[in-house]
């Protein structure tokens, strides 16, 4: 249930980020009467804006990786636990209590996404 909730929240975040980056879709004719949405290629400025945006998200210090996939989907991966955070960022000033306290409630996750 929580994983489904997280996936939904990440999907919403991806749509919001790509909208903020100015990614446009334009319809192209397909065979028959079907219309296929083709995403516009993101510029370097769009990608830089995405990087800056993710650095300012709540919980940004806990982001493991933030990428744009196929110019139309944002993926933001968070460290799964404090040990993983500490291994990747040994200079972190956060404690295990900080990490667990921040993610201790799904409410924080929802606030981070929305």
C-alpha cells in the first residue's frame, strides 16, 4: 500500500517538474485516426532547471539520484536508510535520528512531493 502511494506521489512529482521545466508535447499523426503524444526534447537549460529544482526540494539532502528519463519522466531516488546515506555522503551532518525522524511519517513524504 505504501509503495503504491509512493509511486503515485512520484508520478505526480514528475508531471509537476516536467511542467515547470517547460517540456511540451505536440501531437503527431499516427496511422489511422490515432494521435500519439511526442515529448519535445529537453534543452540543457531545462535539465539544469530540473537539477536546481531538485536541490531545493524538501528532503533534498536525502536524494540519492535525480534524473530525467527519455526527456519525459523524472525519477527521484532517495536513500533507503541512514547507512546508505552515510556511505554515499560520509561528511553528512545529519544523524540517524534526523534521517529517521524526517521519514518517520508518510506525511513528510506527502509534504515533500506536494
